[in-house]
C-alpha cells in the first residue's frame, strides 16, 4: 500500500494542496481552523512529511551529524546523550555515526553527511582530522572537534586537559606510597592517550609503559593477567590506566589472580564513567565528564552555523581526581623518583 501524500491530506482536510504545504513549512500563515483540520488529517492518514524534499526546497537542514569512534564506551555514550538532548531543545535531529576508529569509515561518513547537507558536524576522532574539517568548512559545513583540542584557532573544539589529568593520577599514586608505576594505554599516537602519558611522565621518570591496541575490557584483562604472571618483585605497585574500561579489565584479572587491590597494586582509571563507582572495588578515576560538555559542543556548533565563527573557539575543561578504594593503599616509606 502506497504511503499517503500531501494531496490525500488536502482532500481529507478539505483544503488546497498549497495550504497543506504552508502548514508544513510556515504554520503561522494558516488559520487555526484549517490547521486543526490538516493536523487531524495527517494523524488519520499516517502521513509522514518528506523532510528531505523540504530541505532541498528551503536550503536548510534540521540535522547535525555526530561522528564517534567508540559509542560502546560509557563515557562517550553519556556525551552522546547530552548532545542529543541539547540539539533536540534547539529543534534539531542528531544522526550518530560509529566509525570504530577506522579512517576509511570516518571519511565515508564525512562525505555522506556533506552530501546530505547536514547543518553541521560534531567530530570525535583518534586520527588527525583538522585538514578535512577545514575543507568541509570552506564548502559550507561547519564543525566542532569533540574530545581533543584543535590546533588551529579557526577550528572550534571542546576538550579535557588530559596532561593535567595524567599528572593528577600519577601524583596521587606516588602520594599513596607507590614506587613502581605503570601506565597502560594505547595506541600511543592517539592524542588523548599521549597527553595522559605526558602528564604521568612529568611526575616520575621511572614509569613503565604498557601499550595496548585498544582501550577495552578485554585488553585490560590481558594486561592484568600478564602482570599476575610476573614475579612479585617485578610487578608495578601502582597502575594508571588510560580509561576506566581498561582499568576495570585490569582489576578483574588482578583480583582473579589473587592480587590484593589496593594493598599490593593500587589502580587509577580515567573518565569516571558510571561503572567506576559501582565496581566491586570502587575505582579511583580522573573525572573527565562535565554536565555541560556535550551541550557546549552543540552550542559552539550553532554559534559557528549562525555567525560563521565562535567567540571562544577552544573550550578546555579541567579534570578532577575522584579518589576511591582502588588506590588507597597502605603507605610504605617515601616514593622514589
């Protein structure tokens, strides 16, 4: 059965086709009596307006695109919910694309969003992306970089001071008596990971770096199991993981292997996602989330859409260390450099 069109709505409401079109595009131009009849006909017929066609006619889209490399991460999911809520309050729809951190998928989605004339783009990427966003901007599609600070003033971005976050994590472990620190994260070229590592290295020169291919529960379990397999003297006594998902995987493997957390090994994560506090051993974590982080990204995008530029293009949030049981080990002497 064919879907009802605008002509069927007009016939059911007893008005001209042009009146239905005016109701859909400029409802303020239609009398209240006719508007009520058209609204009733739309409901009765199950009519769905062709927004794509209307977009082409008016030259204005009601859609923004959001590219994310890892929506399975609870921290990223929280930001996506904030973005959707804020955009909805502004009368916009968000189309979310999951790139899985794959450059070719990212390129394909950027091209698809541009072809569909989205109003703007929110882009979170593990790869250098500013050249591509600059080209899109020149062709009329503004964007905001989410999760990492842009290198260029003309590219708006919303990010966390990850160097400060890494420093706070390492300083906390050292203050709690940890002398053999390890950083677990990767891939190391990813800017957020590199910044967190740089912050930790600013605190101690004797930092073991354990690189992983991805920041997942499974990768964390592998690292934890490998640490359990070491002789006790060669194990780190303090671990800083690049995100909470990794940290929770490490925690599972350590506990399963009979290692006491935090007495034997203290553990700190990053992001302070919803599972950090709820873990069997509550996880100390660097809180990177802020209630208005996603909303700020949307507001910056709309500022760029309406004005072509933003007053404060780079918004950088300060992280905060949230201390819980996983890192509060007994202190043994003074930490060594």
